[in-house]
């Protein structure tokens, strides 16, 4: 294939069906966000490198794709995340507005990935940010909104995986020169190395065993009580328990796992962290947490919490729960003399909320059942005369005649 017809690594086209599913998912999410009082903001695809990197964690700074603006010579960057842009907006355009601010967004982000990594470089995101308040109620609201939004799309058997970044922060602060090695071992899940490092530290044997247990992803309800018993972690565990208590009041109907040894986003998150997982997806559908230091990097002190949804990962699951991206009807005039009636009928159906194709090819009634069923949910309407309509049902192939549209719709559509 000609190089001119290929796409760069990590990007792809979306065909009609994928694009329609992306649109549907995006619209349903934004509608649910709006019901909770979150107002949409739109941020630019690129901006000055120095500005956007202010709010990025170390991991994302290495994924920034930058270039020289030919019109000015300035270095600009494609956004690898939208949340820092919202932080900038809050610190500038929305400075002084009454808190808390409830903001939401959807859009593309672009990240550098090494060749052969298999990771997407262009990612579709949607998310919410609750800015200007710090309480367990705020953390619980964003978690509840995240789960409810996914459930509105028909998803079931979701798992809330929750933790608190402050627990590891307390550990790191007491490791001294051992901290760097401990971080690397934790990232690689090298538990023997973790144990060896801790034994060299100033932690007593009981605390060392406790840290090894929660770094080992042990989802034991009794473990929280043991960790809370240590004054070193009491504040963080108390916060986590309070958030879980409030989350429970939302009756979310999802499973729960607790991971207090997760290092993901450690330099970014400052408190509660969470992921929403589906057994049908290969990676988390949604990642979120509290990031109280981000907005202040733009010169305005405001605590914040929020989440971001990976839209493409979400679509791999929603397709299993929503197969109807088809149109509802195809309208075909029997002859060109009935074209006016066909146009009026399609406009009336569309204004009533149906998706309708007007057959512009003057197709004959001889269209096969397979072609009808593959294109429509309900069927094909043939206008035979001004007072005679024929419906070929998609599911059954049954042909039914009606004298007008009202009678047709009363027939079960």
C-alpha cells in the first residue's frame, strides 16, 4: 500500500458504525453529567508547551507531542490530558466564581508512545471535575456519578477499585534514600525486593509486614482495620472509610475492591483514588481521584477531584449492550409521483424521534428481506398510493398494509 494511504502509528479511522456508537456514548454521558449539575467546557487541542506542562504529572510530561508553531516560532504541544487545561481555566477565566465548580468535557487527547508499544496515541476522553471543595461528600459524588453514568449506558457487573494515595506517601516520606528503589520495585510488583528494602528501613517488623501486605494488593477487609490501627495511616484510612460510607448511601449496585498499595498517578493524586473496572474490558473504563495541588500550579488555590473515561475502551463494552445503531425505517415511494408524500412522511417521522432513510434510488418493492433487516430496526415503508402504505417488517418479513401513517404507528411502532 502507498505510504500516502497509511495512517501514522497509534491513530485510526472510525467507520459509520463506530462513529455512531462514539456519538451515542458521548451524548448519553454528557446528558447524565448535566443532570448532576456539571457544565461543559471546551478546551483547545494544543496550547503553549510551558503552560500545559505546569499541570502534568511526571509520567504525562514524557508523553507530550510538541512542535514549533510556524507562525510565531513558539513551542506548542498537543494536549495529553484535558484536566490541566480545566485547571488553567478555573485559575483564569473562572477565578472568583462561586465554589464548588462542577465542570465536564469530552474531546481528543494525543500522547507520544514508543514504536511497537501497541498503545493508542489519539484517545477519546470524557470526564468531570468538581473543583473548589474538599470533603468526603465531594469524593463520593464523583465516584457515584462515574458509576451511574456507566450504568446508564447499560453496563452491569462493574467493580469500584478504590484507594488513597496518602498512605504510600506516608511510607515514602520515611524511607529516605531507599525511596527510589522502593518505588521502582513497587511499579514492577517485585514483592521480594519490596520486602528486602523495608527490612533495611526504620519501620518495625509489624509495620513492615503490614506494608508488604497492602502493597501485595491484598483485598482483605480486615486489612483496613489493621492499617488503621497504625497511627501513621489512621488519617488516610478514616478518610477512605468515610467516603465508602457515603458511596454506600447512593446504592450503586457494584462490587468493591480496595487497593491501598497502588502507585498509579502518585505524583498527581493527593487523596482518594479510584478506577471503574468491567469484566468485559481489558483495562479500566475510568480513572479518577483527588488532585488538590493541580489548580494551585496555575496560581489559584482550589482543591479538586474528578475522573476521566476512556471512550474507546468503554465502546468495547457498550457494543455488547446496545446493538441498535440502525435507522428505524426506510421510506420508498412506489413512483416518482409520490416523492412529495415520501419527503413529507420522512420529515414527520424524523420530527417524532425516528431515524429514517428516504430511498432516493426509487428501489422496487422487490428489495429482499435480508436487505431490509440489515438496514432497519422496524422495517421498510412503501408508499403505493396517497392512501395506501405497505410495511415490510425487519424482524419477521411480514407485509402489512395501512391506509395512513397513524394506523401504521398504532400497529405497534
